[in-house]
C-alpha cells in the first residue's frame, strides 16, 4: 500500500511491515490445511449422504424473516465491537465516529478471515487507518491490545455461564467439567499475575531484562521503546474499577449478539434450541475459530459447532444445518460488506493523503 509518511506522522517501526508477513512455509501450510479440510468435507459428504439429505431439506425450508433477525443481531455485534474500540480511544484528540469504527471493524474482520496471515495484516491496516486520523501508533496498538483482552475475558464469562447453565447429568457433562476447571485455572493465573505485578522485585527484574535486550539485540531498543509507549498508553486508558464496566459491557454485548445470531439461526431452521447447552457450544466454537488454522477457519468452525451441538442433543442433520446457516450469517455475509468497507476507507485515505487532509 503506497503511503506518505510526511503527511501521516512518524513512520511505524521498521519491523512492523515484516511482522505483518508470515514466512512462506506458514502460508503454504495454511493453504495445505484448507485443501485438506475441503478433501475431508468431500469424503464426509460421500459417507454421510443420509444426514446431508436431511440437512438439505432443512436448508431449503429456512425462514427468511427469521434469518433476517439473525443478520440483524450479527450486525449489532460488529457495532458493539466498534463502540468498544471507539471508547478506548477516548483520550485521542479527535476520535473517529462510530460509523468509521464499524467500517474499520468490518474491514479488518474481512482481511483476517480471507488472507494468509490475515490477522497480522488486518492489525497493520487498522493501525494505519487510525494513524491517518491523528491516532498515535502507541495509542492505536494499546487500544487493540486492551480491546482484545476485554473480549477474551467477556468470552470466558460467557463460557462459565454456559457451563453453569449446562445440565450436570446431561450429554455435555464432560464439557461442563472441563470448562469450569479451565475457568478456575484462568482465574488463579490472573490473580497470580496481578499479585506479582505489584511486586517491586519483579518490576526491577523486568527492567533489568529489558535493558539487556536493548543492549544485545539491535532492534531491541526500538522495540522496547514501542512497547513502553504502548504500555504507557494502556495505563492512560485505565478508568478505575467501576469505569471498566462500560467497555467490558460492550465487549460482552459483542459476543452476546453473535450468540443470539446462532440461536436465531436455529430458530430460522425450525430446530429446538438446546438452551442449557447453547452457550458452552458457542463459546468453545469461538475458541476454535480464533485459531484460524484454515482460511476463515473454513471447516474448523463448521465441524466444531456441529459436533458440539450434537453433544448437546441435536441430530447430526440439524447440527450441520445450524452450523452452515450460522456461518453464512457470521462469516460469509460479512465478507463482501467488510471488503467494501476496506475499499472505501482505503480509497478515502488515499484521496485525503493526496489533498493533505486527514
């Protein structure tokens, strides 16, 4: 992407562009994984023809008005994500509007889901777009880090609530035990990290380690300076314990709306919702999607969700149909919209660069 650093503030660190590129072997393995998933899907289609016939029947009878409800909640999910990110930029001289932030969220999501190394590329693109709007590099990076942390904690809460709601004697009792044990371990880890972060000795040790890195590693000084700036910006975001309720609520609403979209997909197909197990199935699916082992988690997301829904009591044909409709709503429908937002914001930034505007 061509750029003019004189117009858009200081250039990013030299390693930023390289960090956005994956080694060639990772790109090839990414595509190989995609091909393997497609091959497995074809093999599964041949061996599971009866179940797929039931799935096809369900898909041809999907209710379009109810499907529109699922799409509306999915759109609301992106708006809440954009509102979270915008809130975290409240210390900036001029925050972008909610519409611009929603476009950024959609564009970054499209890149992350469709390109090899898309997660890194989407972060680099989002930061560049924010810098063109007078948002400093450190503040933009801190916003993304804090937003990611809040989203992870919000998803963890949904998983815990799902595990608590699940039937202890039901078909998913094993999953319930695993999730609750993992949640307890996570809570203990966070508590230990908070406790250790308050230790003066640990802070001195970390500063000494940082100084060694800056001396022995050529790029260490620049990286250390950037990380220090990001940490400082993250500290300035802190609104106090009660003040975190609003951004955490926005992060939680992002996931809740997406989970409601899954529920609406089941409703549109005329499938009874396994209420006591829907949240745990949804949360574990999101963890598998976040790994991005294939383009757009193709195959991984569908297999994970359909398997977990079967564990919660749905028939195989119902679970597959629900997974496919949910993916259409949450991924495929968002792709063209996201790329349209990417194109619009990118072209606008180039036009603004040509005129000297921000």
